[in-house]
C-alpha cells in the first residue's frame, strides 16, 4: 500500500457522499498515486439516490475521467436507514446549490460493479469504504471469490474511545453493525481509520479561504465543503474544516502518515447502549474472561491510533489544488 511503486494503486471507493466523502473523492481523482476504478453508493449520510447524485456531481466538478458509479443498498441489512442530514444538509452535501450532474450511473447495481471491477483489475485492489458497510457485506457474502484480488480494505469507521452516533459507537458502524461484523471476517488485511484519528485532521481557515477563492471548480468545491458547518456551529467567517473521510484516502496514498497497531476488534451487535461499538482490545495480556474460557475469537485489525496532522493537511491541499 504505497505510492512509491511505479504504477498507481487501484482503488474502489464505497461511499454515502456527504460533505467529507466528497472531499475524499476530490482527493482520490487528483492524486497521481491513486487509480480510482469505480465508486459505489450506499444509504447513510442521505438516501441512496441522493448519494448517487452527489457522487456524480463531485466527479463532474472535479473534472474526473469517466469513472463508473453504481447505486447500492438503500437501507442496512436489518434496521431502517437513518440519515445524517442534520450534519450534511438537506441534500446531504452542504446545500451548496450545485448544478444537477450531466453524468449518469451505470446500469448495474453496486455489488455487481464491485465484483466486476475487483476481479478485472490486473493488480489487487485497495477497497476504501467510507460509509455504512452494507454494500461490502453483501459483496463478501455473495461473491467471496473477490477476496483473492483485494490487497487491503481501509475503512473509515469505528472508534477506540468515544463515538459520535452514541457515546461509544461511530455512525458508519452504528448504521449497520451486522455489515461491519461481516467486514471483519473478510479474510484480507484491514485498516480501521476511526474517529480517534478522523477528528484530528483539520485544515486551517486561511487555507480553506484560499481554496474557496480558487477559479478552478474542483478546488473551489473543496473549499466550500471544508467551510460547511453544522448550523448549530456556523458563524465563523473563516472556518477551519475537518478532512473527515478524506483522511482514510490520504492514508492509502501515504500510509506512513498514520500509526497503527494490530489489535483484536469486534462489533457489539446486542440491542442497547453499546450496539454498534467497535470493541478494540488494547490489553497487553489476556484477562479473566479468556483465562476462564470465556474468550471469543476476534478479528485482528490494523487500528489507526496516531496521525500526522500537518503531513495529511499538506498532502490534501497539494493534491486538490492540482488542476
């Protein structure tokens, strides 16, 4: 997972395009070390049709090549969809009044496109889910043969410490905990880019203002997205802006920017206040539960615990300002 190789990394992004997914797409299409082969859409920040529209809009504004975009699951495996429009706006992408895209999605569903592009890639694909993991779970259960051509899954989701959907659960995992549990059994290397690093990478207000003043549409869009604020916290004339999901794509382009530990992780599926929690075992040795035979087999995941904020901010700015 390095851009020092002669060829760019083949990447597929699965997203629920709200504000920070859009930032991630802008970065992915402009970074020379990333070959974005497809984008699949799932309900999350907004409904799945809104996600498709937002995704096509971002790719168009960025001047991206003809990247296939597919519509995926419109609800989690078990529970109803629960959007985050209160954060991302009514349209799911900051209510910026962007024009309706001329691009259209492909005529196959997300799982079909994922299977097709993964198996067709001449090099193993890095899969970057930035959304609830419903599409990915359906893919892994329907077409398990795809794992032979997946290099790694780098997903934005989960938290070691504090959640945002609940005190302990992060939104993407909380939205579809069963799908997240399926992901952890994928049988390929997995990196968890969770809230512990997600919330720390913030672009200073002066840089946001410069992006917003750009004459180039994709660069300007990045600035407008970074300046977007939850209505409850708006009012800053030169707001800083969190990269959010885009940090996970930065971690694929520049894996040395994060510090990870290989740790046991499981998802709480029980009803109640812990549902959707990613339980990350940080203990240096087994506890009484394991000693007395109560331990469970857990997935081993590279969990991001540290991030070089300045490095990722510089990387992001240099990339999205690349016309």
